[in-house]
C-alpha cells in the first residue's frame, strides 16, 4: 500500500527553498574499515574457507630420515550469505497542496510526479539508514537497532559477530563485574524506573553513563531490566533509568538479583589493562587492536586526561587512542561495555558489493500498472563466520561473562 508523505500545512508566505534536509545518521565504522575481518566480496551464496595447523617435532640428529607422526589438519569454515531487501512505496497525491506545487510540471496529469523529491529522500534519509541498519545487523544480528532507524522483518536467522563471539565456548571471556553494583529493589514508572542500589554510586557512575544490567529476575522484570540503559539521574543509593515499567509490580522483582556492570572514566584504564593481560602473548605481540564500543571512546579520553598532571590541558591531547603498543579502535554499533581483540584473519565477512545498501532502484509505476506511485527497492546480502581452529586467540571483555 502506498505511503503518503505528510506535507505540513504552509503557514509562512515567502519563497520556497528547494532542498530536503534529512536526519543526522551515524556513518558507522565497520569491520572492513578497521581491518577486523577478512572480507570475501562478490559472494553470492556460500563460501568455504580453511584453517590449517600442525605441530613440529625436533628429533635426534641422524643421517636417516624419520618423519614426525603428527597429522597436518585443515578445518572447514562455512560462510552463508543471508539476503534481505528494502521495499518502499511513495505516493505524492498531496504534493500539489504543498510548497512543492510550484515545482510540478505543467498539466494536471503531472500532479503526482516529482522525481527530484524522491531522489533527495533516498539520498538524505533511506541510504544513511540502510547503511546503519546493515552495520548493526552485521555486529548484533537482529538486536539493538534504534527505533529511529528501523526494524528487521526478514525471516532468516542472522548471527552477527558478537552473537558468534558470545556463543563460542573457546573464546576467552573476561568479566567486567569486579565493581558491579547490586540492584536491591525497584520502583516502577511510566517513563522513569528507579533502582535502589546496595552501595553509594556517586563516585562510580555519572549521569549519561551507559550501564549493563544482568541477572535481574522476577515476573516481567527479567525481561524489562536485563539490557543496556542510559543513566538519567542518580543519588547516593538510587539509579534512574528512562524505562516504562508501569505495567509491572514492584514486589515481583527478585530482591538483589540484578547487577549493574559498567565501564566508564572511573574504571576504564583498569578494564583495558585486565583485557590486555588476557590477550594471548603471541597475539598481543602481533599488534592486535583493542576494539571498544562507541560510547567508550569519550570515557577513555576522560580517563586519560584526568590521570595526567595539569589535567585540564590533557583534554586537548588525549585524542590518541593507544594502550602500550596496541591501537584502540572504535567499532560503532558494538555492544555496550564491551572490549574485544582479534586479528582480521579470525573473522570472515562476506557480501556481494560493499555499497549494496546504496543501490536503491526507483520504479515509477505510472507507465506500467497505471498507479502513479514510486516503488523503491534495494537488496543486500551479508554473512559472518569465525575461525574454526583459532577462536582461543580471540579475547572478549563483556558484561555477559
């Protein structure tokens, strides 16, 4: 069914400025940009990759040759691309009532046709959001996409990189729970939910920190509270979240079950240090990157600045994201309060074309079906896989460990 753009009733008499402005949408850094994956492009369906390994034996020196008994092993990795597409029908049946009317071609037959507006909408709105939706999908699967960006409705199962990490039993998982805060009780609300905590949080949390709550139990509360939230307000023993829990019952929360886990300027240097120590030595020496979520970039800057003498001036100098000899890189859409390290040869990322999300077709239906509407169509396919033999070389510091 055609969706009609809403043209607000003109309230100002003047000249019409023929330019559409869209929302500011994050142009996300991604696996390929940061060298965090081996890219397989122009892929159509399934790809097979091999990991290979063996040991060496240093035997007695002898003029006679005797082969060592180990067996060189190749292990198969299967990567399947999942297709999905974007469909949008636009009808301009009210455009003649808007300021755009003076841009329409002469003749009443042209009252529903204005290609330039549709093209601007694709460029300024749809393509940036398709890029963001796909970037989130590649990292988090069908979870975590902001409602202001869109939704996923395709049926196929899709496991993003961090879902593959979490499912692995071989990847080294480092807990960030050393300074976790216990949620003793809750107070529901239609817009704000208040958590009573067991310890004074004024020196550990700040307003606008992103926290991860895990382990919360109780009817309704296990679903509502286990997730990532922005701190809207706090006192010594309360933390306020922007969360609608009005339909729940306070007494149904299992007392002291929920734990607030977090990384911010107060503890980030220690969290990075703990993560760095856990990286296998050979991987660390190979210059592996330390991958952080977007919200942790500023927290790192604050932590380093405040750790220096004459702290104020170092806010101008803390832009270098390094820890010892490892680069710290920001992976937009990575899960909150998560730090990771892996070589690009341990994650495989397949797609057909890297800019498939921007290839949106505009199909005018007036010349075919007679319906004077625009149909927009875009199609993409991507897929992820992890190394089969070397997952133990991947390190993940996570609130889920």
